[in-house]
């Protein structure tokens, strides 16, 4: 009995030692995974931690944005939203990525997983997706002074509160707002790179129902329970094309009403004529009665 207890204790000791060694190995692996090296730049990113923002614990990161509006595919009054395809470009400086020389290096977009990037999101977006044909439409470029250029191609559907009291002689004001999801103003500061010139493409858009009157950029603050966030706003005005609306809505409706009057101008005895306009049963009944 005593030998059995001794053997059981020995087995439990060996099992616990093995579990402890595996646990220590797991902790080491987790600790190593926190610091990832960028392939091809091991000497530059040794000890680089992508989970910590630049200047961690110090001054907030200054992120400058530019936008290219590729298209606005639809504007819906019933859903009060619009769908647009945009090129979102963000620039910031990471002192950990400074290297010698006076050049820039364009990296494979898949290497963005090894770098810290801001968690920018589109406020009031109903649905969005990143284009992935033939690969994810992302661009990452490093400059010798530590500046990082990160570009994305996104299609998004954004809510737009419309005032339809003067419909169809109306002018709508829509916005595209950008903000950091987790970093407040103490960690991340957003700004437009060149003011109103930071937005391109709107002046070249041709929409069937609307004409873009004007647009301008703003930098505001969003006070929330979790902190005070910097918010970038692109505001643009859409004026409805009345001529298009008349040709699309009033003209077909008018022709349909006029066509419905033709049956009153045809004699009751002209059965074939009434049959052609879809009133055969009515004309037959009128003959019998």
C-alpha cells in the first residue's frame, strides 16, 4: 500500500513538472509574439512592438489624412444614405522605423500585419468593405525619417440625414466623418494634410440625380464617455437635378395617364381597337348591355 502511494505521488510530481515546463514555454512564446520583426528589416524593427503606438506614454501621434472620392454610386432618399468608393490615405511618423538614407520603401501590403496602424473608422457607416481583388487593396510605404504612408480602398454606405420638405426642389447636405475607435485625443490626433485640398475627386463626379455644389473639411471634437476624440469631417452639398427628375418621373406618369384616356375616345363598336388597349372584356359587356 505504501509503495502504491509512493508511486502515485511520483507520477503526480512528474506530471506537474511537465505541465509547468510547458506553461513556461507557452509564456515565453507569447512574450516573443508581442515583438514581431518585419521581414527584411530585422535590424530596423528588432524589439518593435506593433501593439504599442509610436511615442507610447508620451505625445499623441499626429496622423494626417487625405481622401480621393472615386465614385458615388447611389443616393437613396428612402434609406437616407449614400454609397461611395474612397481611397483613404493616412500618414504618421514612427521614430522606431527611422533608417539611413534619403529614400522611401514600398512594402508588400501583407506586411502591414507586422506594423502598428491607427484604428480609423467611418462614423455613421451602415456597411463597409475593403476591396480584395486580386489582393487586399492596401498600400504601405516607409520613409527614411520614420514616416509611414498607409492607403486603403474602401466602399462604404453612410447615413445622410435628408430634409425632404422641399422635395423635389431640395438641396441635401451629407457628411463623411472619420475618427479613431479606441485612441482618444491623448494618444492620437487627426488632421487634414492640406485642408480642403486634402479631398479630391468630388469636382469630377457626374451624378444623374444630383450636382455637387460645394464641399469643405472640418476638424471637430467628439466627447464620449470613454474620452475626447478628434473627428475629421468632409461635408458636401447635393442639389437635385430638376430636369432629370421631370424626365424620369413626371413625363412617364403623364404619358400613362393620357394613354388611359384613349379608351374613352374609341367607339363602343370598335371591338378590335378596344382589345388592343386591354379593354376587350369591357367592350364585350358594353355590347351586350
